[in-house]
């Protein structure tokens, strides 16, 4: 479900999913996606962009050598957070 939190900047359209109970006049319509879905090529990038923005808002700095590493120094302590796909350590 993590990918559902990514906002899409590109225009992406999809057919109505099979089994969708839409009126007949909408059966041949397409949907413009505003949020990413699992399986889209753009989903990981959209999710990570939103995640990065949130981490920066919390005071973390993104590492220049590894963009999946976020660091925060506070009260003489260091917090390191690294992301792998949609898992954080």
C-alpha cells in the first residue's frame, strides 16, 4: 500500500478495471490517475519523492553519496535512516 501514497506528476490513464460496476455510458471511458498504483513504472519514483519531501520536513538531510540514506543530528546524537524499496532501517 506504500505506493498508493505517491502523487503522480505525469498524465497517466487506464481503462476501467474488469468487474467495475459503472453505468454503461462510462464503460468505454478511461480514468486519469492522480495517485500511483502498484505495478506502474512511475510508482517507486512517486513514492520516494513524497517520502524524501517528508523526511526533509522532519529535519533529515539526504546523503549525497547514497540518496536512500537520511541523516539527522540533534542534541549530540545522530539518527540514520536508510530505505530499501519501501522498507526503512
